[in-house]
C-alpha cells in the first residue's frame, strides 16, 4: 500500500539558466521582434541563476521468476511513496526503470525513462511500472526479444543482475535487482527503500 512519506533532499545538484528579455541587450530575439514585442532584446550572459534540487532514481525490475506479486506491490508502493514525497517537497525527481540480464559471458541492460525531472508525476504510469510485474513481462521481455544478444542465452531471458556501475550517473539512487523474499512485507519494503534513499543523501521517512 502507498504510505505518506516526508523527504529532505540534498543540496542543489545543478542550476537552471534563466534568460530575461529587455528593451536593450546584446542581440535581438527575432520571433519577439517580429511580433512587435518591445522587450525583444537578449543578453549574452543570463542575469539570473536559479538553484534547483533534483535526484535521479533508477529502479531495477529484474527478479527471479519465483518472486510473488505481493513483493512487487510492497516494493513498488514504497518507491512510489518516496518519489511522491520528494515531489511534494518541491524537488525534481527523474525515475528510470531498467532491467539487466546476463547469461555466461553475455548480457544486456535496458532502460526506460518513466518520468523526467520537472515533469508532473503520472501516478498510474509509475504504478504500472513500479508495482505490477506485467511491466517486466509485457515491456522489458518484449524489448529483450529484439536484442541479438538473447540468441546466446541458454536460459530463457537470462539471469537477473544489477546494472553495471559505469551505466549509472554519479549521485543517483539505484534500487538493484531483488531476490525472492527480500520485500516480503510492507514494513520491510519501507525499511529497504528508506535505507537506499538515505545512502544517497536523501532522507525519507514513512508515516504510519
């Protein structure tokens, strides 16, 4: 189940460039000038830098076939609660779902951007990918079937694995592939997700 959560995010990771138009400047904005706007001049150097806070959450969907629906629900609901808490705190959150599968000396890693930083959260879409195992079967398995690498796999869609470190951006919150029984209860799921966010410098607390 979804749980109300409160988030305290780290200091700004990047800044937005904000350009202001005025009556005078270094060069004209042709579109605004053609429209007759008096403030159609721009400057070479933005006059304001707006601090922002953002975080990227990468969620591995890889898990053994023995994992039950309840574990997907427990884990996904905890992740979604944490993401919504960060958004409610006024911070920009990017959410990426990924699956990495390996077999012998071969492997493939696939990623799907679920929510861009600054984009309003679509709870239904996020819930489908994060909470329901159909996203793994219907989306990621379908993508795996387009990969030539799969021809070398001896065991179906390969073995679940963590995404290689070199494919993850620095400072991201990575929720790795999980074993059967790891998210057996909602309380355990909240504990694990809280630990992952805290390790990345994003304090999240779930309320009863």
